[in-house]
C-alpha cells in the first residue's frame, strides 16, 4: 500500500466495522438476502458505498441502477462477478462486475472472493461482503479488517453463557457491596476490600462488553437480550463510579472516569493486587491492610430521602461518612440546613444499614 493510501485510511475503522455489522444483522433486508444466498448454496461479492472508486477498480458487467431489494440481490448473485450498491442501500448500480484490485495490497485471506473483498476494502471506503460458495460463510470487510457473520443460533448459544455469567457475577458483587457498606459504617474497610470490589465490577463490565457485541450482531433478534442485560445491570455503572469517588485521592467525577478507564485497561489479575489498585486510586503508601475511609457517596445515594446531588453536598459538609455518623444524632439541624427534608429518616436509614437500630 502506498503512502497516500495509508494517509487515506480512516481513523474510525472500528466504528465503521460496527456500523457494517449493524447493516448485516438479522432483521435487515441485506441480511435476508445474504441468508437466501447461503440457503441457495451460492457465492457472492458485494460492494456497498464509495461507488466511484469501486467502479474505477473494475470493468464490464451490467449497468442497472435499479432499486435495492433482498430478492433482487439474491437473483443477481446467481451471476459471476461483483454486485455494486450505493452507500444508502437504495440502488443496485452494477451486477456481474469484474473487479481488479491491486494484487500487491496485503491480505491474509485465502479464497479468491475473500482476497478480492479484503483488497477492495483497503483500496476504497466501501463495505465489502464476501459469501463463500464452498464454505458457506459470510465475511464483512472494512479497511482490510474482516468479520465473519454468525447465525442467530450460534450467537444465542454464546449469549446464554454470558447471561449466566452476568447473573452470577452480579449476585457475587451485590453480596460484596452489602458487606462493604457494613464495613464502611464500622470504619473498617481495608484496601484489600476495595480491590476485591473493583475486581468484581471490572469482571461485570467485561461480560457486559462481550454481551453488547453479540446484541449488535443479533440485530432485531437481540432486543430481548438487551432488556435482560439492562434489568440485571440496573444502576451498577453509576454505583461503580460512586465507589471510585469514595476512595480515590481526588474524588471528582472527571477523575473517577479517568481512573475507571485505567482500571478497565489493566489485566484482571493485576486488579487482585491491592497496591496496584491503590496506585490507580492515587496512593503510593498503602498496603492491603491499610484502612480506607469512605466519603459515603455510594451509601448515601442508596437512601431514598437523599435527592440527586444531595450526597455531594452532605459529603462536602461532613468530609466523610464516619464524620456524618459521629455528628448526625447530636446535631440533626445541620443536615436540615443543607436541604435534607427528613434528617431523622436519613439517620434511621443509616443506622438500619449499620444494624445498630431497628
């Protein structure tokens, strides 16, 4: 590939590939056509978008300029050569088109159709789809990167495994968070406790990411899975951010997001090392037995009388959850002045969580 072509490569290749996967997901007209081609034991080479550059890389074929439908695409696939479609998937421009991409363009693909598809996706900005007649597989190419489409049945098998893993991890995390709340109220949270909780949050996040990719590939068949995912997750994303803010040396929301990004890029085994977690939270003098004082944002936000944004005001006033507990019975009017409508209910809720008072 020459220098000019390298410079022309889009920086958002991953986003373009995701968009291509959405276009070919179950429930779309394009996927209907691809399934018909597979069922008919045929092959196909389809270029979508960047029409001028695609046509410049080939010759011959039939000029059509007809509206796109799944049935038409299927019927045209019975001919050799490529089918060229506009970027909006509204018009079929050419059929039986002979493509001649530069053979020096690098590709690791083996079949002729797949090699041509990979090279065309490097040469142009088109989405290129190759259907192998012999192996009966469909590959989508963007910027030289290929993605093999899987059947709904294959995807659902993996989805079911991930849902079980998601439920199991969420249950384990819920138990851990309940224990952590009790430890916070006792002022006896250690760095090891925080490290274990963060590890579970990251395991949960990784499972959700994998599930999101499958939901994308499932298209219209993934709506119920997305609903099930959201029901299991609830407010875990917000709770994770609050946990990081509670224990980071800098408790700002912006810093918490930056810490979460670093945590997510860290190998999971490293998250089991408390000192490594402490470094990312902004400490260089902590070991696994070090006592960590919570600001109380996560615990306070779980109490119904604490309105949105009120937890930050309470923490700004008291400094930590423990200082709030020390002061709340002796001077409840201090909470009243912060705008807490029912200071006594807040106090009762905290003590119920602590198990000190019914």
